[in-house]
C-alpha cells in the first residue's frame, strides 16, 4: 500500500513544447485522484504511462484556464474509449455550466455516469470521505474563487499482531475494538493487554495542495503537519511586488508557510516561464525550509521515501 504523487505539469499560464501547466495525479493506495487538469493533461498521462480510465475523482482548484482547459478533452476521450465506471468532478459551480455547454453543442451524451460536486467558495468542507481517506477543501487567496485540497489517509490506531491473534484465538468480531485500543478477555477470564497483541501503526500519509494563491497565513492551521505540502511559487523573492500584484506567491512565501505549518516536506511549482534554471528556485526556498523539492514534469514522489 502506498501514496505516490506524479507531476504532470508544473508551469504557470502558457504551455510550451517542453512545459505544461498545472496537473497532478495522486495514487492513494491504488485510488487515482487527478488534481487540476491543464491543457495537454491527457497527453501527459499517456506519456508517463498512467491509465486515465483509472481516475475516479477530479479536483479543480479554480477556473483560470491553465488549471482546467484540459478537462473537456479528458472527459471526451474517456467517452470515446468506452468508459463505463462513474467519474466525479469537484469544482466551483460555474464549471458545470461550461462542461454542459461543451457537451450539448457537440451533441455528446456520455456513455458513463458523470457526477459534478460543487465547491462552496470561502468555506472549509469535506468533499469525500470513506474508511480509507478523507478529502477536504479550503479557500485560498487568488483574486477569484480558488481552493486548496487536503488528502488525509485513514489508518486504524493500532496494528494487529497476527501470531498473537492466532495464539489467543481471538474472534473476528473482537478485532475492531482491539485495533481501537481495547484489551482482550479470554474465555477463561484472563485479560490480555492490548500492547501484547497489537503494535503502533505507521503515521498516516497526508497531502495538501495549495495552487494559485498569494501569501495567506489563514491556511496554516488547515495544513498542519502534513507529510507533503504543495505550494505555488510563481516567482523568486526579488519579484515579490509582482507576486502580490498578480495574487501569487514567491519561493520565500511558500517556505514561510511550510515553516508555520510544521509540514514535513515542501513541494513548489507553478513557475513563471522566466525561470530556466530551477536550481535557483531550489536554493532560495531551501534557505528557509530545508526539506524542499522543486516540481518537474514526470517527477514521482513516493511518500514512503519522505
């Protein structure tokens, strides 16, 4: 079981022959979540050998084109390839109108169920939750409605020791409460301490995605202690005035948010086209937050290595 993040695009605004705008694929224990879907995303998925029919849920942070212009193409290709399984999209309400118009004009009736889940602007809310994962959203500060996403893995508090389960012949219906920390009482009335039949589970993985935003300390409490934080860093610090004017962040902004949030690792992206040497970005962000990574297309981060 693993968490892996693949960067499909990490540049800002305009795509070029060797740079693609924002799109990421999170593999959460073989459940595939697409985060933003810039122009060319389906080509990038093919390039990095990711089967896009496996994608079950798509999250769009905001409605600037470099974050969603690839969506209708991906939806259409899934249809043309005969997708049957349902697809869920989470985005601001206006995107549904855009999708509906595009499909209507093309007289396309999708061959698979498409469910649209509107994000409420300026509200923290849970978008999806089950026994394995919780996915939440929170507002950013970008001049238009824009949201970040938080992916939190769920694990049982304790891990059962299989040899002890067999040794004490523990019934299946007792396993859940034991995982939650309960002791086990044998049929002879002997108490077996929980620490003898379980061990500490690993720390669950978590991933926070903060796309386009200016420096915004209100997100700090929402992303505390995550395993990996993605935070945009469109500019280096010498262009901080420009960053503020365009509702974007600098490398130092991202590093400061990472420090305040006590995150374990920082990933920066959404770079301006002016930066050809990403080493300069890496050096600047690491001057404040050492455990930093610079995004590059095709980069796959295995959370078990962090």
